[in-house]
C-alpha cells in the first residue's frame, strides 16, 4: 500500500530564511506526487505536482519541489519564507486509479 | 477560490443524530471526493464518485453514505453520530478520474458532535 511520511510535525523558521519540508513516499511504481497547503480555517490549495519529466518542479507562491527516485523523496523548498507562508503543508501521493494518500502534515511557523 | 462549494460551513449536533453535508464541484469536474480530517487520523479518504457512480472507497464507516446527483453535486450522509465523528469534512473535485488528476478542495464543513 502507498504511504507518505512527513518526518517533521512542526517547523519554525525566521522570515526571509530558506525552507525545506521533507516528504518520503512508499510505492512500487512511479507515483504522482503533490504538495498542498492548508491555511487555518481553509481548504487545501494545490502548490505543485509531479507526474514525470523534469524532476524539479515549480509551483505557486515561489515554492519548488524536487523528485528524487533513489531516495523516494519529494521535498518542498522555498528560498525565502514570508510570514504569510505560515500554514500546514501536506505531501500526497497517488498512482493509476488509486486515491490520494496524504502525509500527516507539517505545520510551519514563521517568526520575525 | 477553488470553485468547490461546501455547505454548511459549521454544523453542531448531538450524538445519535443524522446530518447531510453538501458539495458542489468545480464547473466541468465529474469526480467528487470526500475526506475526513481529524487531529488523530489526519486526512483520510472516504469515498469517490465519478459522473454519478461510486468509483473508489476508502475508510468510510457503514454509518456514512454518499451519492452524486445528475447535476454532479454530491452529498455525504452521516448517521448515528458519535463523538468521534467530530472532524472537518472536505470535498474535492477533479475533471476526470485517476491518480494523475489534481484535486481541488472546498473549504470544508466543520462537524461538532456534543
């Protein structure tokens, strides 16, 4: 069965600092990978997705993620964090006709 | 704005009761997905409908049921409610079916069982 692990439950970064959120997945075939963000009281917004091709994908709000098959990872990065980036971030995996499987999420706090 | 509309935003009810949550997908989307989000379980997939037919089933309790109507809106029915059913319930939609389809989420319905 597919699974997604987000090892960090909570991360705190300073505004302007770089950010990397980790995501590891378990699946035999090539997965479809997604990052979503959830602001308080809101639904999930798609940040970016990877299906195939270039392993570095660009998303909205200045985020990017890199697919590394050898490490079964799909880490999310941002060069300079803004206070408005404080939210919960979810990595998700799907394949073929299987539904999305989400990680437990990483809560990002941004301090001045 | 994702284009997915969920009503109501909040629902407070008592144990043993029955509620119906409603979801209108994005215009043109044929697939609707329901998820439950709780602190202990995280985001759990419940069920998917595609063009009116049940397509996939996840961790949905027998007390829960769903349907998708000809106009493509969907309803999630929760009955014999228990305290543990308190959660955020999300609906998502996508144009078609398959894992490659990015899903767009509504803002959710917060269900509180007293």
